[in-house]
């Protein structure tokens, strides 16, 4: 989506690649996200700006378990 907006409004090709997003309502994508959680930025779908954003690699491993459980519970 962002790439399309850049092309439309700026008439330029994007310089940076769009990061991969995972849809937690799709079981396979949820499992992939959980397996790679230390490499991701986790953001609530309904949030805006930086609200609800968590960077798991910056948190102790002991806090990742509850984060994963919350993601599974919410989706």
C-alpha cells in the first residue's frame, strides 16, 4: 500500500522495501510471527502511532511468553 502511495503522489519508486506484515487472523501467519517474534515489532491492529507497540528483542525473554499468550488470546 505505501509503495502505491509513493508512486501516486510523488511519481517516484520507493527507495526502501516494504516490511513484511503478518496477519494474526490467518493461522499460518500467526505461527510464523510467533516463531520469529524476536525479529519483529509487534503492534496492535487497532492502535495508531506508537501506541501498543512492543519490540520483543528489547524485552527479557521472560516477558515474551506473556506477549505470545496475549497475541494468541486476542486473535
